[in-house]
C-alpha cells in the first residue's frame, strides 16, 4: 500500500508542556454545525481556547463565542452548577481540535465568560467520544487525544508486562502463588492470564 492511501485508524493530537500543567488547554475552532463532507462553503470558524474539563458532562461555549458566530439557539436547558440551577441557551456546533481532529454536531449550552479568556469548555461528551491520556513523565505534562476510541490504556497491564517480561506462558508464575496441589501456578493461569 502506498503512503498516500494509508489511513490511521484514528485522528489524534498531542500537546506537550515544558513543565507540569495545572490545567489542560488547547486551541479550538468553533462553528455553527455543518456537514464536513458537504461542498466547500461552510460557516465561519472562530478560533479560541478551550479548557478541557472532565467534571463537565456537556461541552459549553461562552455567550461571546455564540454572539461572534451569530449562532441560532436550538432551545434552552437547565444547567446545574455550584451556585444552583439556571436556564441557558443551547446550540449545535462543530468543534475543530488540533491536528484536524474534529467533533461535529455537538450540542452545547451557553455560559457567561469563562475566567482565563476561554471561548469554550470541552466536556465529557467530546472526551467520551475518544481516548484521552494525561501523563507527567519527567515533570512535563503531555496530553494526547484520539477519535474514535481505539484501545484501552491500562497502566496495571503495562506494569505487569514490564515485571513479567520474558516469562513463558507455561512457566511457574514468578509471584510464587501455589495451587491446591502445592505446586506453583503456571504464569498463564496467574499474572500472565
Ligand atoms: Zn502470579
């Protein structure tokens, strides 16, 4: 297969920080929802910053973002927050994440300005549509995200792979656990299972 016809099974981007990040922030484009496969005319895309928030069930855009794009409200929704409950306009938008990662047709609610000059909050509705990892190796935060979800990331499995590298499936498990017959259990029946 030539390189030109190869396609990765997911779209991804990676954000590397020079130190420990206290928040996850990315560039984001927001537009009125449209079909990306349709002809080239499409609504204006506003470039802004997004705060990634696993505590937000739903993504949010600011009143300013909605106003700058001239979005037409699709209705109202009740939003629960620290100060109680209030009614907010809703919109359907496309999100343009770094490196051509897209989240089209996201139903968002509107909020007042977000401290720190963010135009949007990326919530679990977008995060849950892909895989996300945050690592802090050598004191430097790296955030990586892909859509669609591709495979599980599990640090326990990784630890076991490192710990038990080179052990044959039928070897006695190095943890030394014994079966009812008093013999050490095979690796494949224990930590290699
Ligand atoms: Zn074991």
